[in-house]
C-alpha cells in the first residue's frame, strides 16, 4: 500500500538522506568539524530520551509510538497531517532499526551543548512542527 502511495517519495527521501549523510560523514570526515556552535561528526548515542531510560524501554516505547502513528495515518483524512505523520514514522523507524541493529543510534550533528541528533531526528521534528501548525490552523477554522 505504501509503495502505491504518493508519499512513498517522502519516506524514501528521509531514509536515503539519513543513510547517505551517515555514510559520507563516517567515510570522509576523520574528525569533528565545527561551524561556530554547529558541529558535524560521528557520535554514538547509546541512550535515548536524554539518557533517562534504558534500551529495552526505548525499544518498547518506539514500538508503541510506531503503532499509534500507523493508526493515526490510517485514520487521518488530512493530507498535511498524513505527511507530518510519515515524517515522524520514517525518522522513528530509522532510529529504532539502528538502535536494535547496533545497540545505539549514530548521530552526526550537534548544536552547542544541546545534544546530538541525526537526519532522522530532523524528520521527526519537521513532522511535529507540521502537526502543530495543522492543529493550530484547523482550530482557528472552527
């Protein structure tokens, strides 16, 4: 069903971008590279949710959230909402797969001391911003 969807390109774009960025940084960047507060490098993140929970809890939480987002995509009639949820599920699935396969998530970016993140996290954040915008905009229509 997803392959026939017009959003397949969005999901594929998130996956390919995350994989290519990680490959390029790992292969061609020998050390951390900084642009002021913004840094690019290879960072292993064995923890999640700011280090507050262990890997078993992270995997269980991810699976529950994944199921909830799939349900919301299936029920949604709003195109932007579906797009936002697909950003979230694409990024979340990438991080979950990496955490299960490697025991950690590879992060490539950092801003100051705010923590590390990867392109999958950017996709999740983009989806959340779109959802918030949609909910604010739709509540003003009522």
